C-alpha cells in the first residue's frame, strides 16, 4: 500500500495542543524517532507528536558524497525488520516512485546514502504528527498531574523564535542524536572564523574551496575519513595530490563484516551486553572499535586502486597515509595555514606538519541530555561515571515517584553496546518501545536473533520447530 499523498502544509503551521496529555512525545526527528513515528502511526489508540528544531528532515547532508553507500542492507530501513507489511518500507518508497524494476535489476543490497536520506524525507513528508521548526527547551515532571511538561519554541523560516508553547505527555522518546566530535587540541581552530579546519560533517559545504587548497590533511581512520580521502584523491591532479591522511588507530583497518561478527548487532547481543557489569561494558566498547569504526572493505580497495593507478606512469602519488599518530597541539600560522604537532605512539616520536586545510573525520558523540532534561535531574539515577542509567527496555531509570517513562534512542551505547547507533536495530528498538508503551505486542518480536550464544549463563532460546505434516501409513497388503 502506498501512503496517500497529502497536500503540502505551510512550513511551520500553528498547531493547537490537546487538552488531555498525549501518550507519547518524541524529541528530535532523526531516523530513530522517525522509525518510532512510522510504527506508531497505525496504532490508533496512541496520541503522539514529534518535535524537531530543524525546518525539515535532514540526515548527514555534509557526507552524502557521490557514490557512498550505507553500511547496512536496505532491509535496515525504518520499519521492515519489525513490520515488513508497513506502508513505510523502503520498497514501498520505490514503488511510490515507480522505481521498483530499476532497483530489482540494479541488484543492490547496500543503497546509496543519498537515496536513504531521500527515503526518510519521503516518510517525514507523509507522516502526520511531525512538527519541524519546533525547538524543545525543557522537560519537567508535574507530580500533581502525573505528566511531563514539554516546553518548546516555534521557529520561523529563518530559525528565529515565533511563538512559545507547551504540551503535556505521559511518555517521552528522546531521539536527539549525536553531535560532531572535535578533539580538544583542534577546537579553538574550528571555532575561529576563517580558519580552514572543519569537521567532516560539513565536508560537502566546503568541498570546492578545500579542493583548491595546496595541501590538505584528513584526520580519522573510520569510514567517513576514508570516503573524504578517496573523494579528494579522485579530484586532485596526479603527482600533485598533496594529501596527508592521519589516524590514531594502529592501522587503516577494515570493518568487521563477517556473518558471525555481525551478530553483535542483534537484539541477542544487546541483551547480553546490558546484563554485564558496568566496568566490563566500559572496557568492551572501545575494544570493539572495528565493529563500528573500521572501513568498508570496498572503500579500502577503491583507495588502493586509485593510488595504484597513479603509479602506472612511474613515481608515487604525493600522499602520506600514517596510522598510529595523534595531534598533540595545533596552531594557526599566518592567516591561511595550520601547523599540527604530532606524536607517534609506537615510535614514541614527535613531528609537525604544515597544511592549508584540515578535515576532521573524528566521529560523533552522544549529545548531552543535561540541557533538555535539567528539570528531571533530581529524579534521574546515574551510574558510577555519572551517566544516565538506562534499563533493558531503553527507559531512563527515574525515581519511582515518576510514573511516566522516558525512552532513549541512540543515546545508550554505554548500557546497550555498539548496536545502539546501528540502523539495523532501529526498527526493533522502536517496536520494543511501542510494545512496552502499550503493554501489548502490536509488533511481535523474535525470541532469538543470533546463532551465537554470548555467555555461559545465557541459554539460547530455541524456537519450536515447525510442525511437520502427518505422513499416512500405507496399509499392509
């Protein structure tokens, strides 16, 4: 079924809040809360609303480099792994665009990032109850009414405050996402106007200007760093590439993509990880960096092919690829150049380079919840590192006097492991939240999802075998 085409609403229509509290308010509309909204849509008993301060849906626009693909199969869309019959599947998006047959013949398991972003925009444009241009300012618990108060500012098309509002809700889903991480030594340069140091999240916005720089440095060994390096390499003249690629990791290593390795991104592993002691969890996440910070093998191969192609006429490309180093300090030289002071961990040596532009592919960090949830701070329970405690159903652990629930989406890596930000678990987590919220099972979920049993005390749940048809016994002659 193709969702009906709704008339295009004004950018920021004024809406009126209901008298009764809502069942669920979502804060932030990225893929996670968009998935939750899509799966909540057919549940008529739920009154939901979702708020996002950006004017429209946007997903990593600065990294939609031509040809880049998702690192998960297209089945990891917003809904399929919880409800393949949903009208909001990626396949139904293709059907609505008359593109099913081209996709069928393309035989693509991993779709382009730009296509995933367009699919999400299609869902966000069609779903009701999504309020863009609304900045949530504060969340409080009202003990007299047993509801959360959510204060927001409605923004105009220029992002300026237009009106203030408040809504009441029994439950909240936090989906405020992550923010680009800037290493401390480089933060002053990124924040200074006019200095050619940016995070990869803004790469496409500055790409043309950076391509004209005499020398470029890319910092970061993950997928984004590899894609930025490859794009720069392909667009710089042979013999005059002048690109440094630096990384803290000991190698430009491939992402763990074996079949059994991928089972770390299953609900089974998530449950196992959550049950581990906090110190064990804290040791595990950085040790598993190749599960989520490595480079796709095809991208590594493409980089090597491009470098090799540039040796065919003799000589080597003017590139330096150095793992195992970190930036100790950085400073500005004159008006246009940057000096990076480097340290190599294994050699215990130091060096410096001068460059004309720096692109930081240094990843993302979970946004702090303090600003939005300051009003709930007295009720929140924290772990030994002062992080919010989150239970196995993705709920903030709050004082028992708070009868409402705050669900957390993609902010629980410390409690749920490397799968927390993975798109492959998006639909399952949304369905789990809705099952918990309704006290029913509108989305029946599998009891077992991995062949691996991750702990000695965790017994695998073996679903009963399908009943075999009865065989008739032939009559004896």
